[in-house]
C-alpha cells in the first residue's frame, strides 16, 4: 500500500513546489482535484485536455519524483435540482473521466449527489428518517427518477473511459454509508464503488473496520482523515450537527489530523482489514483540521501512517 496526499491542501502553491514538498516527506502518490468543490489548482481538465503536451508534463513531473497519480477528484452534485449547478458538476465529472484516461489514472473520486424532493425543487433534500411517510415517498422518487437513471448512464460512460468512480460516503448525499453505496453499485454497475473516508463514518457511529469488511472489493481508493467526537456535546445534542465548523467548542464532532481523533491502534486496524480484503493501492491524506496548520497536520499524519503502513507487523495489529 502506498501513502498519498490530496494536493488541495497546497492549492496556493505551484504544482511543482507542492510535489517537491510531498516528495521530501516520503509521499508516494498524489491525488489531484479537477474542479467542483476541490477546485483545480494543480490539474485543470480544460487546459490539459486541450494540450496533450501539458498532460504529459504533469504526469512526468509526478513520475520524476518517484510518485504516482492515485486518483482525480471532482466532488460535486450532478443531481442538484438547480439545472445550472447539476450541469456544471456533470461537465466537470465527464472532463475528469476523459483526463483520467489520458493520464492513465484508473480512479475518479466524487460524490453521489443529492436531488431535490420533486421535479420543481430548488434545493437538495437529504432524507434522514422514515416517518412521517412523506420522507419515504421523497426517497423513492429520488432514487427511481433521478439517482438510478443518472448513475446507470454514468457507469456506462466510466466503463467506456476505462475508469471507476469512487464515491465518498458523505452525509448530505444519497450515498452516505455502505448500505446506500452497495445499493447503487448493485443497480447501476460495478464501475461504482467507494473512495473510503472513515472521517464521515466515525461520527455516524459506523465502525470503519466492519464497513471495510462489508464493502470488500468495492473499495477503489482510500482517504486518511480523522474525526474527534466531543462526547459531552453528543450526550446533549447527538451527532447530527449543523453548527459551523468554526464553532470548535460547541460542535459534536470535528475533522482532525490522523491520530488526533482516534489513536494509532484504530488506524492499524483500518490498514489491517484493508489488506485482509485485498486492498493494496493508496491511502491518501486529506487535511481539513481547523486546529492544526497544513504543514503541521500533514507531517503528523505522514509520520503516523508511515509507521502503520510500513511497520514489520507490530504485535498489537490484530491481523499480524
């Protein structure tokens, strides 16, 4: 397994400077954002698809530093009820898939998206409960009228490009846990799978080890990001939390640097079970920690994950 980084954390730096910094840390893979929420600071599909020499230069810059491109990421909402928003997200995804084929990158990461609650809706509607029964009617409409038709066609497109789609199971979208991911995969095609990010699972009460066992070979790519749960706030308000991420002392949970939400043992177990189900690709660090600078958070995450990934079967690994 290789250690990677999503380069969005250094979006203000030139790509070659970013690659140099990561190579010095011993990083072996990079994941580039290509638009939508991650932005495209280091990898603009319009520019690279228009000029094959620039695409080759980017690929060479990565290879010259002993690294690979693990994935291209274009997280957006192609099912948004606002047609302009949906079309923009869709166009970025399709360009990203074509660019991935050009760069010989096999994985495109993104979100499943979330529709509205009827054909004339203005905003997405994420259904989280089964009663009153209106919510089940909304969910049925979303899946049958929007989600399955769209992703069945896009799975076909991914197959034509020779890529797979790694969904980040993210609350707010229709795919947010293993059950919803596997439902979509079974209905629309094996080209759809997981970009497994435990940070979004921790706060839902999902055990990443058990989730990995459930997903198995549906895991195409892995993100390394942690979540700290504030048990006192959870005891009062539960885990569903709409307060801004800047409300550090008030929220029920916060994204943290790897090792600052869950200890080394948890990450060893995650790596161990990934290996047990046959995953041997990349663990890509995503930094979104409001309590640590980019350089500090990244260096801490790299240090912990290098110890975990490249250790000689430490005795406290359950799979040793």
